[in-house]
């Protein structure tokens, strides 16, 4: 588990990257120990994940078994945090970018905290803010685009690669996470 100081530094780094300041990377612990501790970000991003799940479940017309939904979604959340780092091992080897693997995962884990918060906030405004028919969808779209550009920026820096390669890696990550999430929602 990371120290409070490491968490604060990593979140500050994520915030700097959110402003497209490449110096945000200096705030991450890019060692192997820092790699493992960066998965603590899953606990920090969990409240936003719960908001997004609540939004998904609120749109359902049929009742949901709370116990089953909790089990399936908890397993899916864990799988989402594990699947991309495993896939990235092979992708970075295939692309000859193995030196960027640890920075990619460390930064990706820590930036997931502000990413999740932004998406959950936009989703809540869209769904519950009474703006659904007015500007809610615009806020959701703008937030999604911003988060994708943020993720692309961090991926490109972490892997020290071209913008096009970073696009491919981001698309792969989105596909993996969406596949797991949609599979979990289908089971509920």
C-alpha cells in the first residue's frame, strides 16, 4: 500500500497530466514497487465506478438482484484493473516498447482516478441534473472526448511513441474494459 505522501504525489502528477503538462510524470514512482502500489488507485476510483454502475442500473426496466449484481460487478471491476496490464505486456513487446510498460501502467492507474471522477460527474449531471434534454448530453460528450485525449496524451508519453500507436493502445484498452463491463452488465 502506498504512503499518503506517494498517493498525494501521484494524484498531483495525474492532475498535471490532466492539464497536458508532461512534467506530471515526475510525480509517479516508476519503480517496480511503485508499479504494484499504483493499483491502489482502484480503491480511489471505486466510488466513481459505483456512481457509473448506479447510473447504468437505474436505466434498467427490470429489477436487479442486489447480491448477484454486487458479486458480478466486483469481479468485473477487478478484471478491468487486471486485464489491460496483462494485455499490455504482449502489446508493448509486440511494438518493441517494453521500456514504457511500467510507466504506462503506473500512469494509467493513477490517471484513472480523475478520469473516473470526471466521467461519473458528467454522467450524474446528464442523468440526475435535470439537464438530460438540454446540455447534459453535450457535457457527457465533451467529457468523454477530453478523457480520451487525456488518456492518449499519457499513453503517448509513457510509451514514448507516435500519436498513432498511442491511439491504437488506447482503443485496445477501451475495448478490453468495455468488453468486461458489457459482459458483466449482461449477467445481471
